[in-house]
C-alpha cells in the first residue's frame, strides 16, 4: 500500500522563525512559501512547516499512496482511528491521517506529480 516516504510536516506556531531556521540549516529557502504552509525540497522529499498543526501531535510523516481514499479506508478497516479525513490541498494532491493502535499518527499523501513505481 505504501509507495515510499514523501513528506514530513512539522508544526510551526512561529512560522517565520521556523522558516528562517530551516532555511539556514538547509542552505536554501523554501520553494513554496505561503502563510498557511511553507515547503522545502530536500533531495526530492518534502519538509513542510504548518502554522496550524498541533505541537501536541508532533511532526507527521506522510507515506505516498496511489489512492488516498482507498488507503484511508484500508487503514481504518485494520484498526486505525481517523485523525484527519482526505483533503485536497491543491494541485490534485490529497492528504489524510490516522491514529494507529499504538497512538502514532500516520499520514498518507496521494500526489499525482510523483510517478508511482511499477
């Protein structure tokens, strides 16, 4: 079901400070910079900053999937609890997350801009 790691999103209540710190750390600025989300490309993977994410949840890792709706249904059917329903975040990219039985939050991302391995 999982196609590989795609994205890690960190809560960033002080978005400007987090953006500055990661820009310095990574040696380059974000490729996507909006008040609701900042995204860095790190060797083809996404490091995201979300000012609206819960610090209590911590960072969420998003696994690539071919179909977010199907993957979410499978995760819930196997005992995970819905954390965030499927949401189109633009460009045909869909994300969702569940809470696994061990309490970990697992994210999934359907991104038509990333080739699905055969």
